[in-house]
C-alpha cells in the first residue's frame, strides 16, 4: 500500500511542527517546508528521533524561485502529494487602522496571501496525481467579518483593532472557497482550519491553546473522508466558554 505524503509550510516550529508531527504519527511521510534551512533540518532531526519519516524542504513562500525549486524537487522525488498544509504566516505589530502603512500591508500579504496562492499553484500538479488530495489553509476567527463586528462582547471585537492580519485571514477564506470550487472536480478537498488563540511566537506565546490542539484540527481536515464537504471552515472559536467547535462557512 502506498504511503501518503504531506507538505507543511512553515513547519520548523509552532503549529506547523506540531502538525507535521501528528501527520507523521499517523503514518505519513512529511516534508518540513522551512525558509531557514538550518531550522528546517533541526526540526527534521527532532521528528526522526521520534520515529517519524520527515524530510527537509527549503521553501520561502515569498520567493517564486524558491517555490519553483521546491516543487521541482518534489516532482523528481515523489509520484504524488496527498496533503498540502499552507501554514506559513506572520503577524504585524498591533495598531489602529489609521496607523496602518502600505508597507505593513504589503509585508503581511506577501506571506499570508500571495505566498499561499503561489505555493498552492506550484503543487497542484502533484496534488492532482494523488487519489483525493487535501489542502488545508490556516485561517483565523479574526478573518470572519461577523466575529469581528456582530458581538460587541466578544474577545475579538473588544481587543482586536489592527488591520493587516485580519485582512489577510479574510483573504485566506476567499482563497479557500475559490480553490475548493475549482479543484472539486479533481477530488481535492480544500478547507480552512481555525486553530484558535494558540501560544506561539506569533503572539508572544500569550495564547491559551497549545500547538498540539491546533494540529488536531488541521489533521482532521487533512484526512477528511471522501464523502465530507469541501470548502468548509472548522476549528476553535473564542466564546464565553473559551472553546467551541464550529462547522460550516462564515
């Protein structure tokens, strides 16, 4: 039986590393996409010591040459790609919309939005060769227009004021829907994972959820059964009770 293969971008730490570990533990070969080759190699060594079939892949999602080289390497090494997790992402310093600069918007969209589209397009040929591939895009509840505006008592409404990061995650939601529609005929399911407020260096480790909890959500979407819907959003939303799982689109 053919062993499934996954690629996780930004996988040398945090949610990406936890996701790679979980995919490896269920028997997949996992490519660790990392901009920093040294950190990528360190993550691979860590996973290999745990008995996981992990391999390093130099991949800078803001560099088209790097993306093309990564796709060419995998095309030469594997017959098909079963799972693509678009995890690489950055955040910007907090600030009011009126304080947002063009450079801040450009910087975050290069990684969170443009990079996601470029990576997905580069690996679509390999994904189409798999039998029912899965793409998981890492979104956020702050990308939901309703969660930011409809409930003045919600945590996101009260505390989130910045513009670039929420904008980028709203764009990720649109990316998910549009790719889901296009790739449905190929049997490829495209989903958006909502990890929740996870303690990573993205937020100075202030989150109340662990990367392993986020990975559970991502891997669930990466292993959806054939009769599951495509284009769905699923994960952890912040509410009065802390954690609640939501299915569907928002």
